[in-house]
């Protein structure tokens, strides 16, 4: 099985969601199914069918999270010696050479990526263009609007 890179924060978030699903959501759904069964005829019992559907989603998500955690290679960037090189888990400040706009991204695993939180996937075009570069280097990133040059301004190992 291929190991999938994941930050410590990403793994912690998945573990917290798994805990909630197993300790809160699953018992609540089981209780809802039990209550709906008491109402009699299951064929025409919408509450029962809704609760069973919820149970299916809940169990599916539990299996999905357990699978992700089992195949995760958790990388704790704070345990690595600080440097100027862009690697998985680093937070990078880049400057668009043309517009002088500064952007900050944290390079994370696919499941953790969230552009609104400035977290980009290791497999995104921007991250692929930045990996291995150092402070002061210029990265040519292919975007849907064409190629853009970014200078790496700062690399943080947080």
C-alpha cells in the first residue's frame, strides 16, 4: 500500500472526526433507529429509512477515515531542522514577480488541502513547482491563465 503524506494537524483532525463519529454520531443514530422501529411498520416508516441512511453514511465515513489514517505517512515538520528549502509541510511566502502580490501557502496532503485556509495539496501545480526550491529562487508555475513566475520570499517550518 502506498503511503500518503499527511501533516500532524491533518492526522489530528481526522482522529477527532473519527472519535466524534464513533462516540457521538453512531450511538445517536442507533438510538434513532431503535425509536423508529418502535413506531411499527418499517416499510412506510420514513424516520427509520432516514436513520438507516444516516447510519450508512456514518459507517462509510468511519471506514474512509480509518483507511486514510492506516495509509498515512505522518510528517512532523517541526521535528526537522529549519532550512530555506520548500518541502512537504512547510509554509511558503511567494511573491508574484509581475504584480508584486505576496501569497502564503502551507503545503499539505491531498485530504487536508483547503484553498480558503491557504493550504494547498502537495500534488497541486503550485506546490509541485515550489517543492525543492529555496528562498530567493524563482519558480515558474503553470496556471490556467498561463505561466506565472513567483519568487520564494520565505520558508517556515511550523
